[in-house]
């Protein structure tokens, strides 16, 4: 028996493939099953051109057999088999793919797609085996041969006894080491899980002899038994016609794939046949995963090529703002790298991702239009992510997402869209008004909302910390700008109250200037308010940075102490203002006390911290005595 050397740069190339190309050892079983599927496909193709050959699918399968005592794993197929020359050319030359050559010769036939492309998947077996033997008998041949190798040192090919056509690969599993436990590759439960994970949708049955226990007839005792079971599903749901499937079928698939413990709100079944061909099943979940808003959450769709799992989480298929979507994509058009674990270039993937993004947007728009209750349920769970999508990337996605946003309405007392708000605007209303705060209840009590509410204008309540940043990024919607109720200029026409406030401010400018001096470094200005009706005081802002934005930025790690330009507004029609004027006229100490109390009152209304709570409580006590 003469040992032959590999015709490639054997040792270095094989070592590279074993140690570098594949990131997970379990991939070896996917590769060998894919090769076995290709071998059966070749019989199918042969039957298409040979009238004397009938392809009876019942006779074609893949069998996985584990022997714990002998530490062997056997992968058997009933495919086309290999001649001595095939073994020499396909297994003796690393990176020469017999499947790829066969695929090129039979490209136009029937749509059965050969999986193998690179001729390296077989050698992944050496990641878990210290010896590999391949027994094969080719279709139409009376002779059988065994190819054997212990790795990069070479291989042998010898005649052998094999009665049936097909191939049998026997792996002698490596002994355990301190770092690696190879026993798992002869464990039934582990092999089943690998098959389900990577090869569940191989079109031929993958069989195993499964151990189990069952009750002995007429007795309460159990007996051990063994039966052959088909492990894989074979026909993937996404390749079935939509009219064959029910809502329960989609829900069951969601549960089987463990996409979540909830039920999906909506599913999308996509069969695309254009610039890029792919099938997809996508789900919009009902509830937020427990880790969704943490850095541990990993977005992405399962990516298959011809029914074989390539990536468990392909992040490139989803934009961040749709990262809640679950599901999978299967395409024949992907350009895979040599390990079939990643993509060589992303042109096809980019086309698929763009199409999927549009499909998700359309599905959400339809849900909003046709099933408002379900959409609001979705928005409660994932609306925050849409808002992040508007704000991120300098607002480049705002056109895609702004129609999907919802905010609580002061007049409707429920979530409304921006489009619905615009449709209700009076003709004289210049802006889309909003108020930001920790909760709807707190916003409703803000003094700043009084004037806008009295005019009968609807106010959007922004309660998420991202809301105001997203609104600032949108800037305007359908030619209407956004305006905070705390803004210095509300864009509301002056009325008699405004004119009275202006007159009081002119008459009492010295008082306001003095109050500004007392609050130096705390507020930019003190003025008579045009917005307050019943409340004595409030804070407004000048510039783009609002008080709510200041609070959010201040809570962030490594904040740079960013402050809004605050203005203390005084209600000149309130009794408090008379007390201020009296104190200014005759009691400077009392004026200082009143000014500081009013300022701290305004801070508390806004939910801002008081720098010196002890001094504040002492000031209250001074008023009481």
C-alpha cells in the first residue's frame, strides 16, 4: 500500500484549513452532510438525462451513525458515489471541487442546486478526527475503493468491499484533551442539535438510530429501544406556497426556531425573483426581549444558502432601527467565502437588505393603517428604537421612519401620528407644539402648557428621553416646524394679556434686572410671562437646547455639564408679583428670599435638582414665621 501526497501544498494548506478557515468545529458535520446531499443531487441530475434511470426519492437518504465504544462517526449517503479517479481528483487535490464542476455542467437543469463550491469542506473533518476513511462505490461501477488519510502526511486509495452505490465516511474521533472535549461528536443529542441547526432543510432525509425508553406492554416498567428517525425537516416553510400555509404554521415555526417566547404580531413571507433571488420569513415580535435595550443584544437574521445555515445572526441584513425583526433569509445568489461562514463581498447582501428594509417599512405602515391596536402594541415595545433610528446617523433615516412615530396627544388622550396631528391643525396654527417630561401626568401639570392649551392647540407629550432629540432631527413635518411649549417665542399672536405683560415689564424693568442680578449664573434673563395664566412662575429657554435635553445630557456618563439658556418668567397678574414689587420697594432681604423661592419653585416644577436643599427649606421656614 503506497501513501500518496496531496497535490496541493499539502501540510501547510491542510493545517490552515483545519485551524483557521472554520471558526467552529461543529461545522464539519454541516459540510459532510452538504457533500452527501450533493452526491444524491448528482443522481437526480443523471436521471434527468438518462431515460433508463428512475429517481425514486424514497431510496435516497443520508445516515448518521455514532459508535461511542469505537469512537467513530459515520456519514453514509446513497448518492452517485466515486470512482478511484474521483477519489484521487476530488479528495487528493485540496480545493478542487467536483461539485462545482458538476454544477457548471448542469446549471440549467430543474433548479436543484448543488451546495459545494470550493472542495475544502470535506477536510473540515480533520478538525475532529485523527483519521478519515471514505468507502465509495460509483454508480455504474462494479468496483469500490477506500480513501484513507490521517491528515497532511498524505492518503491511500485501495480496493474494498462495498455492495451498494454511494459513499460512507468514517471518522475516528480524536481523544479528549484538557482544552477540548471531542466526545460530544459521538453523543446522540449533540449530533441531533447540529443537524437541526445547520442542515434541517437539506432536501433529503437525514436519519439516525435514536435511543429511547417506552413502557413494556402490560407493565409499569420501561424498556430501552432503538428506532431509526428522520432528524431534519427537509422542506423549509419559506419554500412552500403561501396559500398552503396558515397563521398557525407561521406561529409554530416562530416557536420552533425559538425566536421568542411571545407570539409574533405580524409575519412577512417574501419570495423575491428579480435582481437577486431569495426567500425570507420575517417576524415582528409582540414584546421586547429582556435584553433588547442592552449592549448584549445581537441583531440579525439567520442566513441560509440553498437551505444550509451559513450565519446564525447576519447583522448586515437589518438596519439598526429594525433590529427587533426576527427570521431568516435563504438565497442561492450569495458569494460565500471558502468556509461558507461569511460572504466574500456584499453586493447581493446589500440588495437583499435594501429590499427587506422596504418590506418591513411597508408591513408596519399596513399594520398602522389596518390594525391600530396591534400597531400601538408594537409601538409600545419598539417605538423607542424607531426614534433612535430617526436621531442616529445624522437623521439620514428620518424620511423612512417619521410616518411610523407616535406620541401622546393632549387633546385625543392617546397615541397619535404626526400625520394625524397635522390633519387636525387649525389654519392659524403655525407650529407642531410639544412638551417634554417624565410622564404624561407630569407634563399635564406644567405651567408652560397653559397658553397653548387655552388657544385650543394640540400638544404632543414627549415622555421618552430620546423623543426631543428625534424631533429636533426631523426639524419639520409637512412644512410645519416643531415648537416646544417652553420656547421663548411660541408664535402665538399677542392678545390683551400679552400687551399687559409687556407694559408691566417696561414699567418694572428695574425689578426684573435686579432679580436677574440676584440669580446671576442661574438664569440668562428674568421677564414678564406671556404664557402663564394661573401659575406664578416657570422656566423657559432660549436657543435649541431645552431643559429636558439638559437633564438627559447631564445624566449621561462623562457629561460635559451642558446647560440650557434658562429664562425665569413671572406671571404679572398673579398676587405673587405684587409681593415682589412691595419687597423691591421696601425690603431688600425679603426680595432676595422671594426671588430664590420662586427660582427653586420653577426648578422643582421642571424636575431639576436644587443645589442647596437645606438653604431652600430654611427659606421656606423664614416665610412661615
